[in-house]
C-alpha cells in the first residue's frame, strides 16, 4: 500500500473513531454548535497538514494526540472569538460616534474632534489610539505605558464623557459652576 493511501486510511479511521469525541471537546470549550463543527474540521486539517500517523488509530497515544489537537484548536478559536468581541466593543471609531451624533441630530461633524480635545489628556490619548489610529487594546497599553484593563476603563469613561457632552450640546443646557467644579475635581481624583 502506498504511503499516501495508508495516510488517507489513517485519517478516515481517526474520523470514524474520534469525530464525535472531538465535537464534544470542542463544544464544551466553545459552547456553539457551528464553531464546534468548524473546530473539528480545522483540527483534521491540522492533522492532515502535519502528516502525523500512528501504527494503530485506536491506541491511547493516538487518541490523546487527537484530543489534544482538538482542544488546542478549540482554545485558539475561543481566544480569537474573545479578541474579536473585545475589538467590536472597543473600536467604536470616531466615525461611529459622529454617525450616532448625526442620527440624533446632536451636533455637526466638526464638533466631535473639538469634544475629543476637551477630554482629560489620559482619556484623549486612549481615544486617539483606539478610535483614530485603530490600535488594539494591547498596542494602546504598550504605547501609553498602562495596563490593558486601564485602557478599557479609560476608553469606556471617555465614551461616556463624549456622549454626555453631545447630549449637553443637543439640549443646550449648561452645567452650573458648582457642578463643573465637582466634575473637574472628580476627574482629577480618577
């Protein structure tokens, strides 16, 4: 039997033996049917690409190896999904803020940049890195010398402040001096 035919038979035997177990491992990690199916497919593609075979597909060593491959594939997919969800959450770009403002008829486009300039420096820097320069949370943290958690928190606070400024502009209300002083003092403490 040729080497290729033997390898194909090995992969087919592994699929018959372990496909359901692999799916179970993947589903346990991903908690999503279609992603678990994709993980099984990706794991078999990895097995094919690596061209690793075992004498006996039913051996414990083969089973452990295949289940390790599916576990690692599923974890990689889980991390990628988390990263993408985080990016979706954190990458409200300036255009999105502007679109939101325009939809609400809050302020014209040029005012967004002016409002960003009014933010405290630490918030402004985070907004510029994430929204304008489209850096990731990790890249922003490295550039600014702060933790990723701090980047996320400051970005969230900056968005809240920008939204409050836009709402204030829309309503035409001005905050009295004591409220402004309190807000400035609170900001300095943060």
